[in-house]
């Protein structure tokens, strides 16, 4: 991508927010990567110079880089001030937008980036926002030649690129994949910042508008290849992983399906059916999550219920979400494994009447999902955008990670930075 006219290659917007501070640290690491052949001019952006300065000082201390603050630009801008967003976008090649919930704060940033010729990457896990932005801005972004790429954190790069990796590793045609997410924690357990909780509350509380949006888009169905992938029960036992699972309620299914549509319609690749689940361990965990889920689904339907959920995240999530977020010890001890079970057909076998005759199992493993893996994924997506332009979609537009990066070296970059893709087994049935 053309960077020479822009003051900064990367700008982290919302750098003083809970997730933004971790993204800032990750860009600082990338700045001194020994494999870099040139410097990386970058900046942090937000409403308060003092808070941004503190984030840089904290990162400098953590990384042993006393001169960091003097190496990074600071841009003052506010989501409520469109002119300030324009000024930020004019100085950036790529904006890393960390300000959520995106349904409230995401669109002005995208609008400013498109109008001022900057690309934008976000870490939204909100299907309604992601799908609406594609509907509203894809053609405008393409006209400007900029790339707007959503869901580029843990939601949903591991799932989206994991399906593509599985397809690339199968010696034949992949037709269907189920993924199972396992979150590992240390002795102090798990905690997630309540920003993610709020996004989920607003998303589930507005499901009817997501359905209306999808109906209004009038998209033709993507053809089924091979047998239709059967949905599992709301609570099912996975023999391979020796544990119970529930449907994964994040953005992965929405994102992967949009990617598969793009690959089929634009690159004539065979579409892959996809379903996502999360493992929950033994029966005690199942009962605990059932109660938490029932509480959530009941309260999220009413305005006063949503206010209670937002006010008391720790109570209603049974301790999984908090206003403080995880401690550094919890972050250091946590990790994730995303296991993919795929099926398909070997070369030369017709998909119409025959049963699938190949099975494959792959994995994506990485560090703590929300505040280590997410910044890694986001920053490496941005570096791919900067350095691998010849393998991006020819025109700009609004894309999923898989649509934008399926032909790039992003998976190689992630492997080098601790998010590892591997084949566990592959066999003909």
C-alpha cells in the first residue's frame, strides 16, 4: 500500500482504552521486530493527551524501551467530532480502531477513513455492525481503493483463517467444518473486561434488526456442496475432545459464512459449510453455563434487564466478566485452542451422490484470547495490509479477514508471533 504520503503507517485509535493499551504494546513490539527492514512510523490517538502519554509510558516500562514515548506520535481526536476524525485519517495509512461497542462508535471512524483515503481494521465481534458496514460502505471503499476489514482480533481471525487453512491442507475438496473452542485458564481463573459483555448485551437485545438487515440484503443462497451439515443439540458431547459443548455465540459463524460467500462468488472456490461450538468441560460447568445463559437471555429482552446486566456484569455472568478485566497473572496463564473437524472428498470423487471420504483435523492454538491474541492478530493483519498488497483483493472494499487475506502470508505471520496453525490428522475414510 502507498505509505509515502502519510505521516504514520499505523494509528491506534482508542489507545488508552482497555484493549487499546494492549494493541499499543503490540505495535511497539512490531516496531523493533528484527525482521523489519525499515522503520515503522506510528501514532496513538484518543481524546486525552495525558491518558495516551500514560499508556506509552506504561508500554515503555513493560518493554524496557525508555525512549518509546518520544518515538510515537500523539493525535487528539474524539468520536463526537467528525473533523478531528478526518484529521486523524488524513495522517494514517491504516487506522487500528479499538473503540467499541462498534454499533455505537464504529461507523464515524469508517466514514472518516474512506473519505480521507485511509484503510481501517477493527476487532468487532458484532455481526450486525459488520454486516451493515459491508452493505453501506463496500462500494464507497472500493471507489477510494481503501480496505475496511472488520473482526480482525480473536473474533474472528482464528476461525476464519482456520477454515481456509483446513481447506488448503486437505488433499481434495473440503465441504464442511465444525470448530470447537477451548479456553484454558490458570489457577486464578478467567476474567473478561465488561466492554465485551456490553457488546454482547446490545447485540442479543437487537437480534430482530439483524434478521431484518439480512432479509433486506436479498442475497442468493450459497450452494451446498456435499451433505448438509447437521446442527448439534444446544448441549452435545464431543467424543473426540471428551467433553460437552455448546454453540459458540460469537461472530465466527457470521464472518466465516461471509468469507465463504466472497470466495465462491469472486474466486469461484467451492464453499465450505461451517458451525462453531465452545467446549465447556464436565456436567458441572454445563449446569453453571445453562443458568448463566438463561439469566442472560431473559434479562437481555427488556430495557431494564439490559441496564441490570450492564451494571452488574460479574454477578450475571457468574464471575466471567468484570469492570476491572483480567489481572496480568490471569492473562499470562490463559490460552486457547480452536480445533477444526472437516470432511470432504478426495480428488476425482463426485460430490453429488457420494458420501464424503476424507476427514481432517486441524488446530489453531494461541495465548490468552482477548488481550494477547487479539492485539497480535490485529497488528499482523495491519502489517499484511501494508506489506502484502499484491495479494489483497484487487480493488478496495469492506471485507472479512478471510476475504481480504486468503491469498496473503498472514497465517505465516501469525505462526511466527505465537498463533499457531497445524494439522493434527488427515485420513481417507
